[in-house]
C-alpha cells in the first residue's frame, strides 16, 4: 500500500515528533497462519519510494486470528405490525469446535437492540436477566440464555454440544428471541450481529454478519380525537401522543397512505387550515408549522428521546368518507441544507411510524331545520310534539344499528311517544327514552333500533314528545 502525504505543491507532510492516527479497512486472511506476522510502516522523503529516499521504518506485531463460525444467520420477520413493540429474530449457528462444559456462546446485536426482559425492581441496571421471548428450536443441549441489552449469552454448565463425526461440525443450533423495537438509525458499518464461542479466556471462533435495515418507531404512539366532532367534513381536533426513539428537529405527518404508498383521498384528513400546539406534561413546547398542505404537515420542534409529547391539531378537516384513516409520522434531523426539501430525505430520517390506525370518522346525520319544528315552543309544556326530518351521508346505515336522539339541556324526552314518519325504517321492540346524566350530548335521550337499511341522502321523518324547560326563577 503506497500513499502520498501532502499536495502537489509540497504543502503538508509528516512533521517530526507529531503523533498521527491512520484508519484503514482491510479484509482478513482466508487462512490462519502459524505466525500472525507484523505490520510495517515506512516513510519516504519523496516519490518514488526507493531505498535512497527512505526515512523511517516502524514495525508492530499483527493480531492473532480465530476461526469463524461455519454458520451464523439472523432472520428478521417479513412484516411488523404498526403497533408492535418488539421484533422476533431467528438465529441459526453451526460451530467448527465442539462446545464443552463451561464454554460460553455470546451474540451481540447492533446498538439500539434490547433482548433483555423488563428490569426487575431489585435488579442492577448492568445485571444479566431473562431474555424476551426465548424459544429453543433445535439442539436440546442449548441452555436457557441470559440477556443484557443487545447481548445474548449462553453458558454451558450442564453439558456441551459435540461435533458430528461425519461432518466435523456441531449440529444446527437454532433459537429465536424478541428484541425491543430498535431505537437507533444505523449505517451499514454498525448494523451488524457478532457471535463468539469462548472457552475460559480463549476465543475459539467468531463471526460478524450484517443485519437488516430497521427504521425506529415513535414509542407509545396514540392518535385520538380531542373533541366530539366525528362526522365527515367536520372541523375537528386531534391529539397525538408519543415518545421519540431518537432526538430530531422535524416531524412530518400525513394520513391515509395505503400499503402501495398511494394516498387514499377518501380517508385523508385536511391540514390546510390546521393549527398545532405541543406540550410535554403541562409545559408548552415551542413548535412552528414550516410546511402545510391539505394532505400533510411539517412541524419544526426539538424532540428529545426521554420525553413524552402531546400534539393537539385544531381545525383539522375530517375525511370525506367514513372509516379509520391510517396515520404516518416521520421525524428528521434538521441538517444538510436550508430548505424543507433538503431536510426531509432518507439520510436524515430518524423515527417512522406508518399505517397507524387512527380514530373513526362517521357518516353525517344532517337535520333539516326547515322541516323540524316544536309544536308548542313555551316553557312548562308537558308532552308537546317535536317533528324531525334528517338524512344521512355519504354512506348507508346498515340494519341493526341504533338511532340515538339527545335533547338539549332542560328538555326531557317522554317515553313511549316515538312516532315514525315518511321513510323511517322498520324498528325493533328496543325503543325507549333514557336519562343520561353528565353526557356531553344532553341529559335526556331516545334510543331506537332500526331493522332495515337507511339509504344515503334519503329524507327520514319521525316525531317524539318532550317536556320543555321549566320557567327560570328570574
């Protein structure tokens, strides 16, 4: 290997008595030599590198090499659900040396993996503990392991695993274990699994294999409604709560992205006029909307992995079709440019939770004010009739559902006075008035179970009798 220090002008170079560090990536030998050899470094006054220009020579012993595992494979699940908090990994090992009594096998995952079970109350933070979801697949001699964060350790106290004399290898060692969902974005050099077989202080064999790319998720994600406006097209409020897995500066959110990545406009919330407020506990957090379209929103705020955030989005428009939209939230590091487009790219991505099922959106029951009337609009009137006319859109109401009518504050619905009118579907015997103290909709309700379908946009009429509010004392 020959390198030139300094530019073509002669500037730079190696200065005497200065300490230098040089990093190189090399490929290990394919065989294990008896003598590990030496590493030699020589410096020259100028090119070409000849004995006449030789200045300094340095030598250090090389590193001892060990045999590699015959097989080390790590299998990832083909799919992880949007609310899964863990991943089940499958491990397959075949060793070149027999495992003897007292030997140990250790597997180390990438940074951000955690195979250890939840900490017992009396456990030290650095103490090995039971592993999450360990399952032995093959080799009955494989003991139950202990885990500490990204490490899985087997210690053979009760026996070993001999070599198969026909192939001079151990039988297949296979098991699975759960890891908490990874919490770090890794480059390929750090996304590796390492395994080693030790006998006392002697390393018998080892191997490193690449892991699959896993994007961390927002932990404890929840998307709920912050008010009662659930009908299609209504301006609603939505609360989003989560804890980041990694620190970030931008949050991008959108809804109704199908598995193909194609937006579904019918289940898409509208963010064009949305307003955002962010808090940690009861403490407000500074946040600004830096990009806003009808289908997406980008918030600029400092996200820390140790905190639980609550974001309330006001004036969000519900989707135009009933159902449950899928929310996708992605955090990014704010670096590599001065514009949003330069920040929101894969290389800056930190956490991503996609296809998270949010709250339901319902069909709208539209009451026609021109055809709705109160027969005797006076205080202290008992049993006066109210006539209603309404329609439902955009979807039909299927048979078997309940129609619930809430009366305003002070009104009381009279039981056994329900009278279906034009277009009203067949009803069951489940028709009754009830008191609902403390309900945000009203304290008196009438419940009717329908037996036939209500068509979308079909005008429906019915009547019911009420007691009007009492005359106020003043």
